[in-house]
């Protein structure tokens, strides 16, 4: 199960957590994905969408 937004393609980002003593350890920041019933190509399907796409109305939600 991939952690990628199906609208914009936003995915995990890697980097370092850096302490005050400048110790570095690897970390991963995950996007805030939500499962949403949406209309895609005229069909009602469940897709994973980031909250940025939801707020900017890039997704047409299906009426339940």
C-alpha cells in the first residue's frame, strides 16, 4: 500500500532529525492522506487524497 496522493502525487519525504548536540538520525515525513469516496471518470471510487487537495477542491466528493 503506497502512501502517495492519487491527485497530486505527494509522497513521503526523507531527511534527518537534528538534535541540539548536532546528532543526526534518519526520519521519514508522511503526507496527511485520507480515504475519500470520490467521483473519478463518472464512477464512485475510494481514493487516497492528501488534505491539501481536499482543501483546494481538486476532488469531487461522491454523495453517500
